[in-house]
């Protein structure tokens, strides 16, 4: 499969739209999952996923292959989702109607065994959710998260601690 991905990347770099579509099909689930977990909204996650693949198509000729295509794509997806999260956070600060994540959509997006955890993650306050997703699920360190989100490293650690406490509390009630 890795060879297939390498061949698809090479063809897509040359402008082959079918090869790019193959890459899209292979990776859209992972990209959507990152966006959905960070943005907490199905429509925003779908829009972000499309925006990410447009960026990937535009930046593909510059892909040198220093890392795997999946790693390169993941980096673009995470950074784009964080940028959109920041914009959304800014909008929420100026708008008094702080919308809750669409919990009905959460259950349909997850397997039945992961649904309670995913629902609980979506209930977290926006910043705590972002830190939890980036640290626990995506593997970033607090210093990296602080830089990405424009917060102090101590704030990242505190938000992660808060998220873990809330998740443990909510999942114990299940």
C-alpha cells in the first residue's frame, strides 16, 4: 500500500487528478477526524477538510518526500484546523451565543464503542478540547500546543488537566 501511495503522490504532483482523488479517498477520514474533534461541528469539519485538500493540491508540487505523505498531510490538516479553531474562538468571544457542539452528530460519527468518549470530548470547553485532542490524541507536547494555540505552556497543561478531570467525571456517570 505504501508503494501505491508513493505512486499516487508522484502522479498527483504531475497534475493527475485521479491519483489525487485516490489520495483524498485514502486520507479524508483522518483529516475529517482531526477537524471534527478540534472544531466540534460537523459542517465546520467538512468545510475545513475540503479547505485542507485544496491546500494540499496547491502545495503538492513542493512536497519533497522528507517525511511520509501522511505525516505531511497530517501537519497541514492540524495547522489548518487550529487556524480555523482560532478564528472560531475569536468569533465566539465577540458573540454572546456560545453554541454547544452537535451531540446528535457525535454519535453518528463514531463507532458505538468510541461514542461515549467522543461525546464527552465534544462536551469539553473549546480550549480544553483543543488541548486534549492535540496532546492525548495527536501526540503533540505542551510547548508545541502552546505555540500553536497562542497560549502559555502552563495554560496548556492546566487545560489538559481540566479536560481529563471533566472526562473522568462524565464517563464515570455513564
